[in-house]
C-alpha cells in the first residue's frame, strides 16, 4: 500500500484551516469542534508525513518551509476535490451552489451589477459572492470560480472565453472643443490638455494607427489618475481630452456628452487582441453554475457589445 494512502481529507482540511485562521483555537472555533480534536488531526498528519508543518510557540503558529510548500499543494488538491464533488451534484438539473466571482470595479458597476437581478431570477438556486477589485486574484488561492479580465491575457493554465473586444475611444466634451478647437491629426494633441491614466511617473504618450502608418504622440495635461472614472468625470466637466474604453464612455458618446475624435485613427494599436474575457480554472469547465453565468453575460453583452452599438 502507498505510504500516504492513510492521509485523511479531514486532516488536510484541518491543516488548511489552521493556516488560514492563523491558529488552532480560532480554526477550531470556526469549525465548531474542540481545539484538542483539531490539533490531533494535524499532529496525525505530521506523523504520517514525517515532516513538521508548523513552528509552534505560546505566541504564534507559523508555517515551516515544508509547510508553506505543502499548503499551496493541498489547497489546490482540496479545490479540485470540492469541484469534483460539486460537478457531480450539479450534473443534472438546474445550476446551483455558491458561485464566487471577481470583477473589475468600473466594469462591474456599469455592466454586470445592473444585470445581476435578472440572472438571479433565472437561476434562483445559485448563490453569488461578488468581489469587486482591479487587482488580479489568484483563482486557486483566493477560491474564485470565475473572474472577468480586461486587456491582453498573460499565458496561463486558465481557460478564457472572450465576451467582447476591448476598444478605446479618444473623446472630449463639446464645450471643451469649442474653447480649444478640435484636433484633426494625432500630432495636434500636443497643444491640448490630455487627461492621462497613471501607468507610471514617466512621460505619457498615446499611440495611433491609420492609413499612413502608426504614430506615437507625447501628451500632457492637468490631471493624471489611476482610476478611469475620475478621468471620465473630468472630461464630462469640460477639462480635456481622454482616451478611455468604449465600455466606459459609449453611453456618453451616444448622448452627446462626449464627442469622438480622430475616428479614422485606431487608438492604442499595440493592444490589438485585447479583450474582455471570462477566465476560470480548467476544473471548472464542466460546472453548470460557471457555464450559466458566462452564457448569461455573453447574451447580456451581445455581439457586437451593446456599448459598441451605441458608441
């Protein structure tokens, strides 16, 4: 028999609980069991492995180097096991269960949150846990079933489904253009107040591609921010020219609050291939709740996406 065949899932879960709760007593309270029982499970696990997983003192419990490595592997294994159990239970009937979703803040506020009540009415047996963040979560470690990512995707083991293209528009308010004039070529942006996204502290430039090739134009202005909605509000307030995603300002263009500029030039051509994508772990591929949510979002956004139709 394999030397590790005796390792029990309960011991692995106890180990993970101690790591994530920061101690035996807290993990035991959350699990509704005696501290001595949970401690015994971890002790048994260490004995069967022949490795010390924790450094224990009266003040703190910390992972050993071996424990740190083992933790990440166990989290992945337990995640796979839980997903296998969920997949079997969800293989028939309506999608159900807890769905953990990570969404970019502005995109979620504009395009996902308004549609959530309709999805919940269509799939009443799905419970949704939504996290809004512009940070890139690790889907395994943060126990995320599905995330929406915007832009070019880095190579990874994640499965991705494209929901919409990611296109940027150059825009300004009509009042700003009356005061400062309308640029007819990318080079004319040098004399305008360009509101920029704070990618770095260095000099900012915007890139364009047209019939006569590509141009990179240095730009500067009175406002720089790491939040696209701040830039949008400033543009609506007649402050300057912005280069923002169509999903953010498409409605403003349709309503006439912003005017699209240089339509014969493609903005940010280096981002070709970037998209708005739903990403998930390979072991979530067959999960009905994940599939249901992605299919719903794809239908809600449409092809072409509704913000492109109004832009």
